[in-house]
C-alpha cells in the first residue's frame, strides 16, 4: 500500500513536468516573429513607418538600416549641408582629429615628458660631477653694475610669465594623467578652467617681456669672434682656471638669448593662432614656403598634403605649441640651473643687478675692461684745446 | 627686489588689461549668440 502511494505521487509530478518541457521546446522552435507579435492589433490604415513621404532616404530615417557607403564617406570627412551660418558644422567627423588625438596622447606626451626628465637628470649629473662653479679668486667685495632696473624687470616679467605659462600648459598636457588622480575630478575641473584662463591672459605678458628683452639685449647678443673661442673652450665649464674671455654676454648666454627669442616667437605665434582660432593658415603657408626651396616637410614628417582645413591647422598648432614650449622649458631649466645653484655669484646679476668684480673678471673679462674704460673716460675730462 | 616687484605689477596689469580688453572678443553675449543673424532654426 505504501509502495502504491509513492507511485501515484510520482505520476502526479511527472505529468506537469512533461507538459512544461513540451511548452519550453515549443517556445524554442516557434519562429521569432511569433514571439514579437503584439496582442494589440493596429488599425488597417495605420502608418507602420515614420519615414517622410517621397523616395526612401539613404541610411534609413530610423537608423535601423546600415549603409556602409554613407558612413564611410562621413568617416572620411564628407561635408554635409547645415542651415546655420557656420558651414564647417557640416563636417560630422574630422578624421584627422583622431590621428591628432592619438599622437598627442601617445608619443608626443611620452617624448615631451622624457625630454624634461632627461634634462633634469643631466643637470643633476653635471652638478654631481662638476659641483658648483666658484669664484676662483674669492669674492672681492667690490660690486659692479651689470643690469639696470628696466633690464631686470623685463627679465623677471618674462621669467614669471613663462613659469606661469609652463605650469598651466603642462597641466593641459599631463594634468589628466598626473594631477587628476591625486586631487580628484571635483578639484581638477575648476583648477584646470582657472589655469586655462590664466594661460590665455598671461601669454600677453610673456610677449611683452620677450619684446622688451629683445630690444634691450639684441645689441649685446650679436655673435662675434670671441664666441668661437668661448665655445672651443667649452665655456670654461670643465676644469679650473679655464675662463675664456667674453663680453657682456658669452656664447652660452647668446645661445640662450637666441633660443628664447626664436622659440618664444614661434610659441607666441602658434599660441596667438590658438587664441584666435580658425583665422590663420600658418602651416599651409609655411609648408608652401619651404616647398618652394625644395624642403617637402609633409613628406618628411609623413603628414597629409596641404592645403589644410581650419581644424587641421588648429591641430598642428596645438602640437607645435606644446613641442616648442617643452623645448623652451628644457632650455630654461639649464638657464635657471647655471644662474642659481650652478654658479656662485651668478644670481646677483638678476637679483640686485650688481655682481662681484672678481666674478665679472672671471666670466666676462672683456665686458669689465669696457666698463672700466668708460669709467676712466668719464672721470678724466678731455683736455682743453 | 625692486625690479622683481615691478615685474609682478606689470604682469598683473597686462593680464588684467588683456582680461578686460579681450572679454568682448572671446565671450559672445547670449543676446548676440542666439540672435537670428547668428543662428537660424528653420
């Protein structure tokens, strides 16, 4: 009896189980359309598509159809029609933008970072090996005027604006990688906005400083014969009692001057084109100019052939601006090094404007002679005729 | 020190001048930005 009850109980669960399995299999075997059928039947005259009347649109108005040709054209920079004055908005995908983005976020950022790190490491190594360049005969205690207030003001104007531009500019390039993870999005966003505005407006102070320095110092930075001798002796940086004669600026300082002037001009022009976008075609013009003298820059660098669109010009400007700025940063790091910890007595030139006579005799002997000769001329009046 | 402080003053002056001088050029007032001359919505 007990055995019979168990069998009946099994049959009670077996039948619904088989029925469920059959339903499940039927569900799998039924066509998909049947699954998609709605229980609500639309009226006979209902519109089944939202497509407008007329011939069918390419690509399908609902985007449900794929049209490889039209999307390939858009991807390759096909310009469509837009009913607004800015016709450049008709360009849906600027294909070169992706190339620029990958270059900027990839090799460009990497190499610029390595260049700055390498400069710092080299300077640290040089300092470790050479140590501080001291005034060999010791400080005399006699001061000689080296730079006027206007000269120093111009230098500091350029220096302060450059440091501000450097910090804010590096935030554009490396901030997302290095600053954002440390301070978080909430702070990084407003900070970057502030730094961007600071960068834009401080640029004008840098340009003013650059022009002032050019006007004040060009006359002392024209290369002459003494520079060759100075360079041949390595500027006296290596070894002792090896100070080649120099005028107000030695060859090393002249290199810094011309480097800052030329790179500063380039960074200012590219920065100007970024501040006032889509108005200049610097790269198309420059490449055409260089092409006329047989230098095919696009072919050398593997760039697309000019003429470039306004947005391409902006992308080139952005990359060029960053590269030149970092080259300047490396140059200025070396300048700061030699003007501060690298050489005893050098900072006074831009600090107080007066340098020690012994320092001046060791590093700018010809300039000291010129200054002394002028002093003697002033102190001894010309004999009456 | 005098030259350094002077350079800070000149820098701030130029930055402030650029800020106020270029504001109308860089920031378009909404009345102009959304005028029918600038934007056509039909």
